[in-house]
């Protein structure tokens, strides 16, 4: 009798584990320095020194400093998708899902405020909003499409357009929030996002009177 084939990934060997640790140390050291000094004022030499590795070791994991921006974006995307998949539903319907998605985005950024401010600025200056797929907009669009199908939102909406508007609103609020001075008080990103969502929902929800 043949043994069943396991789909479980094989454990990493010591060499691979050590390589992952070095890469993680470089990444975390870079984010610390970006938060302290800004992306543009942080050199690869400083990142390597903070990570306690030789300068040449940096290039074994990242070809250039800008690759750290991509790594940050990829990790944020993974964290968002994982949080959405694990979150307990707040209620039925597209409105509840949009509210939950905005709440998760708020939490992810508030938990890492200092690195978010530095990396968001670097992300914009590197042109990443134009180069990367608007995955947040796509998530919003899928929810809106379900809402249109279920009669919760107006049937004449183009979900992709609404998703892009929601993404633009989210990024605009996030940018302003991240650039505020500590002396001014950060305010609640969560509250700002929810208030903006409420205003936008007024324009896309199906009128009860016409139902």
C-alpha cells in the first residue's frame, strides 16, 4: 500500500533559516532607519551596519534600496489579505464588509505609524502608486460588485470605478494622517476612514424608496 503524499512544506534547513534571519534583520533595520532619518537620508551602508552585516551582504538579498519599498508593499498586501480572511464578519452585506475592510486598513497603519509615514512617502516618490496593481481598489470593487448584485447598491454603478474612488479616498486620508506632527495629535485614522466611507455610501446605496 502506497503511503499518502503530504502537501505540508518541508522544514527549512539551517542554511535557509539563517538566510531568512539575515534578510529579516536587513529589512527591519532599514525600516527603523527610514523612520528615524527618512528614506532618502538612509544609506545602504547604514542599513548593513544596523543589521550587523557587511555592505556586500545587502546585495545578496536586495539589488537596490528601492527593493525595500516593494518588499514593504508586498508585506502590507499579505497582512491585509490575511487580516480580511481571519476577521470575524461584522454583519451581512457589502456595507458591513466595506466598513470592516476600512477598519482593518486603519488598524494596520496605526499599529506601525512611524514606519508607515516614512515608507508611504518613499512609496509615492518612487512612483509605486502608478507602477503597482491597485489591489486595495480591487478588493473594494469586488465588494461593491456583490453589493450591486444583491441590490444593496445601485445597479448602474461600475464597481471598478467605485473601488478606485474608495482607494483614492483611503490613500488621501492615509497620506495626510501620516504627515501630521506629533504636536498636532495624530487623531484616529480609523474614525476618518469610517466617516469618509459613510459619505461615499450615501451616493452609491440603493434608495429604499425605489425598492
